[in-house]
């Protein structure tokens, strides 16, 4: 069953604008991660936020986590055409198993 | 250093044939995962290896699917008697200790097409 559910499913913005993507999940988690995928091939890890953290930054990326609402958001500031990709959130539950459960992804298109 | 590698990058096979997909994880990574991604979909977990522990096979869709990891390094995913619905990109990922870190490094995937 799907754990992370991203919203929206697709997002189209103009270069220079900010992109905000949301993820909701259902169970208690150890951490939540965001990944990026270009052209339907391998995923690249972007950022990890632990359950005891509320906000984290990495370059133009800002991720927030609200464990009370079981939701996270990924903000990409000053978007570039090269940010065009699919973005996935993935959750790692609190059990011993480090298996990640991925959402279906958000397709981001940044128009030059 | 070298990342996760997978071979072949593309595989076209006839329905009913067996296929083997290979994954070489990053050296020193103790955990290895296989996922399947159908066109436009998210990642479907298949199987997870962690050190010498018994693998978590809970995601394998049928008994036609099996995987092994030899010597704690290279892994092979085998699909027997392939069906058209097996067509997908098969992704492998590895992660370093401690297992609790959770960050995964993905290979480029193998695109499997069953005709």
C-alpha cells in the first residue's frame, strides 16, 4: 500500500518561480526523504529530514515536516529549467526494517 | 567513487523466457534493495537484503520472481517465465551502514520489455 502521497501530481511553473510540493503519509516514521528522477531512470537523493526535525535546508531546497499532520513539503526556490524532473517522497517507518516506501511522484515542469 | 551499477541497461525478451538482472552496489554498502517502476508510476518495493540477515521478500509479486545476493555484494534478480505485465524499469539501490540512516543510492535501472 502507498505510504507517501504527493500533491499535486503535476506542477508547471515559470523559471525563477518557487515550486512547492507536498507529501502526506499514514504511519509513524523514522525519517522522510525526497528524491528526484530524470527521464524515468535512477533516483537521486535530495534531502532527508528526521522525525524530530521540523525544517531543513540544502541549497535552494527547503523541506518541512509536520509529524502531527503527517505531512511534509519540499520547496525549490528560484527554479531553473534544469529542475524539471519527477520528485518522490519516501518514508522510513519506525521499525527495524530500513525499507523505504515511495509515493507516486510529482512531475515538475519548469518553463524557460 | 563508483556508484551503483546495473546490467543490462535494456533487455527485450519474449514472453515465457527467463531473465536475469544484475546489480553491483557501492562497495561497503551493507543494504541492497530492488524496486520496480512501471511507466509513470511510483516505485514498487520488491526485496531487501541487509548483511547476513534473511532477506525481506515481502514485495515480490509472484513466485516467478527471486533474488539472491552473493558474498554480500552483487545481487541478481531473476524473473522466470516472463509475462507482459513484467515490463517495467527495475531499479536497484544500496545504502551504507548504519542501516538507520535510510538514504539510498540508486543505479540507473534496467528497462525490461516483454514482447
